[in-house]
C-alpha cells in the first residue's frame, strides 16, 4: 500500500470578501492543487471554500502532516487569489484509514 495522507481543509469568511471572479478563483485553486490530486469546492453563497488533497510521505507525525497540509492549502489559495479567510476545519487521515472509512 502507498504511504501518505489525505487532507481536508475548509475556510470560511464574509461572502462580501468574495468578488465576481470567485468561480475562476476556485478553478485556479484546483489547478494549484493538481500536483497533490486536489479537488476543491466552494459554497454558492461564496462564503466558504475547501480542498481535499493527498500528500505522499513516509512521515507518521500528524503534526508535521497538518503543518505541511496547511502550507499547501495556504499557498494554493494565495496563488488563486482567494480571500484569506479563517481555516475552520482540518482533517488528516492516512491513506489506509481514508480507504477504510469509504468501505461499506
């Protein structure tokens, strides 16, 4: 089995901080996360965005993984010119645990 982690992060803020390019920014956010197999989502009210991506690593230190994941998320959101909203949710799962939660 491949070693690594699945990372989910959400950010929330005032929809007034989103501009008319919000959908384009989400597309750019997803492109910035392509090296990590990223998928992104944003709320229709334009007050929330998030990403799910992978980090291939042999590290078993969850603090290190969370820090790396937050850096990746932050850098991608800056590259996409998304509003710098508060991170409100982070979840990290090993690939093995992520696969186990998907099984019926």
